[in-house]
C-alpha cells in the first residue's frame, strides 16, 4: 500500500482566564439561581477574561502550551488559523496578531468564522494545507471572549457562556491510508443559513455598526443540535472508515449538558466515553473542543494512539464533526 500524508495533531494546549464567575455570582446581577442554571444546562461556573485581555492574548497562551506539548517553537510555525467570533478588531485577523505576539516568521495566517463550529471548520481547513504538503507546522486555535457578547438582562443566554482558548499543533505525518494511521481521518461539515434566526448576534459592521448581543431560541437550537450533530458524527465516522462505536473518546462541543447527553444517547455512545467540561467552562464557543481535549489529556484520560471523535454546532446554523487518532 502506498504511503499517504496525514495531518497529525502533535500538541494540544488550553488556557482559561483567571477570573471564575460562579452561578451564585450571576444570581446577584440577573434573575436566576444556581439551581435553575444547573438543572437546565449543567453549568456551575465559567471563566471571564480580564478587561485588558483581548481574545488574541488568550489564543497566544493556549498556543504556547500546545507548542510546548509538541516540542516546537514559534519559529517552526508556517500556518496559523484562528477560529473566533469575538476578534480583537474588525481587521486584521486575530491570526496575524497571534503571529506577531508569538514572534512567528512570515507565513500564512487567517481567521475562520463558523461560531461554535469554528474549530472543526478550522481543522478541516488546516488539513487542506498540511496533508497537501503546503504547511510543515500549523497552529489551529479556537479562542473566544463570549462574555462580551452577552446581554446581562437576558438570563436565558448570559448564564451559558464563558471565555477561553485552546490550540492544536498540526504537522504532516506519513500513514498507510488505514484507520490505524495517526492524524485527522474524517470530516463532515454542514451549514443551513435558513436557520439564522435561531442563534445570532444583533449587531454588525455593515448593518448597524454595533457589536451587538447574542440572541438565541434555545428550545429550537436544542432540537436541531441533537438531530443535526448526530447525522454529522455518523457521516464523519463513515468518511474515516470507522463505526461510531469504534471511538475511544467523544468530545462534543460544550454547549449544554443536556445536548451532550442527548447526542450521546442518540448515537449509542457510552457516557463513560464522553468528555464533558461544560460544568466548569460553560460554552466557550470555538474554544470548547480544544479546551476539553487539553483537559482530558492533562488528566490522563486521553492517551496517544486513541481514536477521538469531536463535534460542534453553532450560529449559522453551522455544524460538523471530525475523527482524530492521536
């Protein structure tokens, strides 16, 4: 069998801002309670970036940790893709700011905007460079300051989100073209723009010139999440040539514990295989998958060689899944 080039994840890192905001703290500023939030979402706390922390600062810290895990330095990086919906500035791209702050050489740097699905979209995009030999060492980062999009009078949304960043180092590696190969093995990406009104921000440069606030029809999003994500997971597994039951770990987008459980149940995935960090991180949008991955690697659950399936759904609506062998 001829050799194939794979995109291999060689380092993972996560970063959370220092400030922790508990449910009890939120109950002092909005009509809610710890019991109400936990019962509906499973969330206990979330992290919030300091006033002087931009999303690029979070991204840089996560990137440094991923680089250290991979045994690489900023000088090795020739491609940076940042998935974010909360950029430092309208332009330039956060990726170019990260490039400057890390001290990386001239290379390729750009952002991907698919909201909570952004990291899966960014991984697929990086695979198009790395597996074609056009990048020797890529940084794929999910970074968000979602708390800055919140309407703090809307208890249905402001309790759900937190800030953070996670990063993968992705490098080319030779494989046999088999499911035993290390690397990104299969993808499924989806979008349905007709569902925009279910989850969006009511501000923008070319509409009203405002940053805006996040708006969501929670019940409708929940219904679409369970059905659509399940389909994408099955499709990504088929693209990789595996069965969903073959995976060692399932890392869903950390949006809501009820969604995590609903998708796992629909797919027949044992709850012991599900990595859940939503209770302590809340929904960090594009950062949630790499943050959860970093957590499970650090605590020893995820081991080299294991098969991991990740998925997410966000505004757009966008959704997708990816199969990775570490």
